[in-house]
C-alpha cells in the first residue's frame, strides 16, 4: 500500500488512499476484516508496506487496525517503487509460515473458508473484458497452468484480484529475493508474477480462489460504487450498527442502506440509498444519494448524487433554500467550499 493513489486525487492529497472510508471504516480495515473472516486459522501478524511520506499518524492508525483484529502490526517502507515483488520483500522478516498477501485498494465479497492445506491460492474473479487485467489460465484439473498480463487475445477471463495465499512464506521470500539478487525485472520492476512463474515451474500447485464480487477503489466513481455495494453487504450480514446512536435526525427520511457516523446532525434531509456520512457532519435541507460524505462536512440546500466530499468540506445551496436546487455530482477535497449561486 505504498502507492500515492494519484487516480484518487484530490482525496488522496491529505489522506492515504487505504485510509479513505468505506461505510465508516478505512478501506484497508475493511479488507483486513474480510481476510481474517475467511482464514481458517488466527491471524497473528499484519505487516503494512507503506511509503515514508504517509507519516506517523497514518502508521498509528494502521497499527490500531491490526490491534482491533487481534494481531500485532508492523510498518515497513518501500522507499522506491520497484514493483510488487520488491514491495512484499520489504517485510521479509514476516514471510514465514502461512502468509496472505493483499493489495490494499481492492475489496471483495466471498462466502468460503480459505483452505490452508493448499500450497498456494490466487484469488480471481471472472470479468467481461480481461484485456485490462492479469489473468490465470487453468488446466483440466483446475490448477493454474499459466499467468498472462493484460492479454491482447483471449486466453482466460479469470482476473487476478490482488490477494494471494502461500502455505510457506519462507519459500516465497527466497523466490522474491532471487529476483532481486539476479536483477530479474519486467518493465523495469520486480514483479510478483515472475516469482509465481518460477514457483510453478518447480512444481508448486496454485489453485484459483474465487470471489462472488470484486470491488475496486481506484477512482472516485469506483469508490462510490464500492461504498454502495459494501453497504448492501453490511445490511445482509446485520452484524454492524450502521446508524450511530449519537446521531441526531430531525424530520429526515433515510432510505437504507446508509451509514451515519457519531455526532452527526441531519435536519430535513432525504438520505439514501447507499450513502455514508462521516462523524460530526452537518446536513440540512438536502437530498443525498449514492455518495460518500467525509467527517465534519457541512452540506446545505443541495441535491448530491454519485459524489465524494472531503473532510470539513462545505457545500452550500442558494440562500440555504429548503428546496434543494440543481443536482450536483462532486469530487470535493478536504476543507474545500462550494457556494452555489
């Protein structure tokens, strides 16, 4: 998770991309929760590979995520973008025993328990157009036969979603180190797929792990969609309170599923479906649907749809009218203001 999240700007100018909220929790926390949920044994350690530019406050938040999940967290820096294999190797001391590797800009829905007796599992999802993804090709026994990176011609529609299981972390570590020691690079970077190919050629059997839904957080529209789908999951599970008891709602209509954080105050608002409102926000005389509103936002007299508004952002309609005006689709950074004429 060491990338700068440039496709998510302006939201990642002040918040590390994996800490952007989905239904009230950071993307990386949601991802870790789901991985822990499908593991068939307890998770003892969580290593976060980050950029030093994230800062100590972000690092502390990540360590707290690990603690919530009953694990010990650690921070590791990838100071230069040298590829996925190099990134994983930055946490080399934690590559021992059973290991799950995950890229922190993806979420998933799955109803299975990981089979840790397998040598390796690569989680995939069938996609309509595989040309934009790394894909796996299976043999007759359902074992991965080949890896293809963004194939121009159809070979498989099983896209790699960025979550992997290795029964022997030390074996993975040695294969990654081999790439670095021998300068084995692809397009100027050390790639995890190169290590996977080497392991496969030595007889390692990689099986596909399938998920029922794969959710991307790569840009604003994708993140808004992911927030919507994740709210649906939480409503199905019914294991999480979506409206904080401290939130005050006056003459409001809430169309579920919605998340409303602590100390929010809403008055004369139609909210939902698929809206997340961060803690401490104030919303009046507004209609909001399919949107993410970050903490301590102030929104009045507007109709928002398919929007992301940053922390402490302010959106004001004409004269704070009780009838929301023109529908807006916004991607508004922290502390920004929009005053509608």
